[in-house]
């Protein structure tokens, strides 16, 4: 595939697209000015409009979009990506699905995301009874089932061609917990029948009644005076048009505050409106679909920025921007750039607490707790704790059939000192960033359940690490791959949350996904692994038994007196630092350690 986004298809493989992602091919900056009075501490949801033209023509626009997301995830604080459907032009053409699989795979392990089936994702674009097997093969629930942000899919009725086309996801940002609901084109059924897509969606909303929700569905709102369509396009009448989805699902459920859609391009493929739901709350309905424009829109995407206001006179704001990573074009007309003012706490529920971030990297700000080693079956008695790169491979050396695993751990991660993750914190996101020196098939990460040191070998640890729920968890924390040279990010939120909740931190084992080895730099190199954790602090500080705001010797003494039944008044929740339901000598020892760390 040519670096020219307008070039023809050529030969497209997962490796060529991901190779381009890591090769430093330049994308134009899409930096945005902060609105007057709005905080620079914002978060972003990215909407990817219909990509069918890119898949059909084999241009690089789709991979440019996802590459830009990966490269700008931190700078733009991108917390979720929603594809609005029509992933491909021809639902039965495998080459188009491979193209989009390659492009979307760049997001794996980097940011939560969802796709929804558009009408072109069926073999017959207007007949729901035609096959949608390719969509399910490439973008069905099995793609996401190991991600901690993936909620589930449905409905499931034993009908292969109709089951599990609808999904939901959860993510957190700004101290708020969000739900994303992804529904198929013209979702059929009734909200009263949970065996249908609309009924399944209602069931999910009932399960999370307090979660502010973004709903994405392919066809919902038109860019002409009709607004929400009232007639179904599906040739057998099998589905619900946008107006019905509004009346039956969106308007009655107050937590749905935004609807994203594509499909329609009667005019220029852009439209938005603010509607009032049954609870007298505002709902923001936003259409974007550029398939009718030259080259399918040259890679235009939507950045939906949630910007908290600063000061009593400046409201919170949702700012929508439209731009192309491929060309650098920034659309500034009123259909492409617009905003909505609203009170986040009022609409989303009060933020749990101010979101904070902590970063761990060897040699940065005095941190020296990163431990990593290689375990090599071909050299079972040799310790590789001093190596500057780690290798993950199922065939090392090539042709031997021997495996190589890597172990990585960040000591001192959880605690009460500055720069540590507080015990009991709510982890909104945790990302491991690695410097890949040799591309490969990638790895499965499993949480280690037993301790290890940096002088372990393949033999000493017992013929490598087994994911058997004894040495390491059988459930993968994350899967990443194929991997290209350059920066590689892995989502590890679930395991870091477990450590914040009191589980022992033994790090992760990287187990190979294939025989094309992956190498990344270790703590002994110039670019060591980095762990970034975004979290909401706990309401109660662990160990603060006297509730004075810090953990010190007074708390230790108070807990000791409580254990001796002296009838003292303590904060039992704060004193029970191990979470076993009572306050005992183990808690006293831990609180003493916390106080010493804090002093």
C-alpha cells in the first residue's frame, strides 16, 4: 500500500498497515485551541464515520485515522472511539474486511472502542436476512471479550445470522463512569421484548440506570428537513427507523445524553440537533457521514471534546471538531464545528472525585522500582535480568520450537506516599507503554500470582510460567499484536485495579502469540517501560483511623488500642486496610508501614 492516501488498494495485510503506524510516516497535527474559559484538562471521544469507501478503494485513510488516535491518545486524552457503521462497502468481500481489521487493530490495547453494523456490512445492503458472517468474524464479540471495558453482546437466541450484533462498553473519564451502547442498523424489535435488539438495549440501560450513556447506531438522523427518518429502509420492513428508536428507547431513558450516527448524506452528510427527552433533559444527536464527498471524505473524523468550565461564569462544554489526519484539513463551518453547553455534574451525576494521574518509569522522578526479566527455554539456566531488551517468542531461536517469555513488575505501585496509587482508589485507566525494537506477533499478558526476582531463569521458575491460576492468571489481562517498531501501548486497567484493591502485585508475564518474536526495551535500557495510571482517590484514606487526613503514628497507636478493646473511636473502614472485615494486628503493621512511607 502506498503512503499516498489516494493510491489504489495494492496488497494490504495487517503487518503492512501496522508497520506504517510505527514507521513515523507523518500525519498533520490537528491541535485545537482551548475555548475561552474552558479547562485544558479535557477528555475526548472520537467518532469514525462510515469507512466503506476507504475499504472499497484500499486507500490509507482509515489507517491514518486510527494511527492518529494512537499517536494522540495522551495529548487529546482520548478515552473512547466509536465507529458509526458501514465498516465496508461490500459485506461479502473478505479483502475489505481484512483492510478494516488491519486499520482498527491499531486501537487494540490502546483505547476502548466499538463498531456497529451498518447496512453495507450485510451481503445484501438492504436485506437483514442476508449474511453478516464477515462482520461477526472480524468485529463480533470475540474480538473484544478479553477487554476489561467490554460489557457484552446480544441478544442471543441461537440464530447465527442475528445473534450478538449489538454491544455495550464502559469507560471512565473526568471522574464520571460512562456507558456506550452500540446498536445495529435500524435495530429491530420492541423495548418490551429482551430477545430483540431494542429490548436487549433496554435491558442494558436498566442494568446501568445511573450511567450517562452515548448510543451509536448506523441510521438514526438525516441531513435534511426530515431529521429522524420515519420509514424503515430494510427491504422486508425488519427494523426500526430513527424516529421509533427515539420515541421508544432514547427519549424514555434519561441517561442517554448523546446519539451518534452515520449512513445519511442527502446534503453534505453532516447534521446535529438538540432534543428534549421525556425527563426534560437535553439529548445531543449528531450525524457524520462523508462517503458522498471526494475520496469518501479524505479521512475526516469527529473529535467530541468534553471540556469542564473554569469559574462560576463558564459552563462545562461539549465541543465537536471535524478534521482529517491525512490532509490536515480542519472544517470550521457550523455543521462541522459546534458546541453544547451543559452542567456535567447535573447531567452525568456528580464526579466521584477529582481525577488524578501517576506515572512510574525507571529513573524518572526518583522511581527505581521496575523489575523485568527474560525467560528463555533454549537457555534454561541463564538469568537475563540485566538485558536491555526482552523477547517474547514461541520459536526462539528460529526453528527450535523453544519459547521465550518476559516478566515485568512495578514495585511500590500502591501506597500512601506521594507518587503512589492510593489503596482503594478507583482506577479509570492504566496503560503500559513499551518501546518496541523488533516487530512481531505480540503477546498475551497474564497477571502473575506468585513472586519472582530478577535472577530467575526458565528452569528456576518451573519450565516457564504457566497460566494456570497458580503461577499466573488463566484469564488474559490483555492481548497485543501484531506489534510494530516504535511505541506500543497495552491496557492493564483490570490488574492495576486488583492491586489497588489489595491483591499482591507480582506484575505480568508476557506469553507469546506466535513464532515471530517481539522485542521491547527493559528497565536497563534508555527507554524503560512506563506505567501510567489515571484514578479517582478513595473517599476514605486507607490507614487514617483517626480521620485527621493523614496516616501517622497516632493512627498506629489508635488501632493498637482498639485491638486491645480499650473502647476507642476509630474509622473502621479506614483501619481495615487489608479489607478482611475486621481490624487486627495485621492492619496495625500495615498502617505502621504506611506511616513510615509517608514520613
